[in-house]
């Protein structure tokens, strides 16, 4: 009987600890969004990084870190974070879109072309941006560069 009571107490304590940890994790992400929306990028970055410590599979935190890197023009870090988003969710059309824009900025024609093909398969929220990225890709295409 004592074993059952001890097991129930252990289970309750574990649930309380887990719930507190989850609430704190969600708090980090939300605080990061609030600061990001106020253009406080350095502060928001810290909260998104804390969120990733508790939930390494939160693609949204990686996406916001990529957006912060984009604002600060840190292309290498932006690319790493966008690739992390796509590792977690290969169908994230916003990450594909942002990575495509980055590849175009870097004049990586083949990389951008491959991402546009992938974007066409998975676009959901960003389908309206399809023409924009295709026009930007045409500007760096090998045919246009030679002329």
C-alpha cells in the first residue's frame, strides 16, 4: 500500500515539475515575440534561445532567430536558423521563402532554383510571393547575367 501511495506522490510531483517547465518554456517564446514586435531584437533573441533550450524542436523560435539575423544582416546565421527550421519541418513555406530570398541575395542561382521548386510544392501561406521570387531569380539567371 505504501508503494502505491509513494508512486502516486512521485507521479504528482513529476507532473507539477513538467507543467511548470512547459509553462516557463511557453513564456520564453511569447516574451520573445512581444519583444520582437517592439523591434527589440537583441532582447527577443535571448528569449527565443532560451525557448530552444527547453524545446529544441520549436521551429517557430528558429524562424524568429532567422528573422532577427535578417534584420541585422547576418546572412550566415540566418541561413543556419532557416536550415534548422527546415530540418524540423521541411514543409515550412515561410522558411523556404526566406531561404530562397537569401540564396538570391547571395547570387546562388542553382540553390534558389531548387528552393523555388520545393516552395511550389509546399506553399501555403506564402503562395502569393511565388511571382516575386521567380522574378528575382530571373535577374540572377545565367542567361541574364551574360547579356
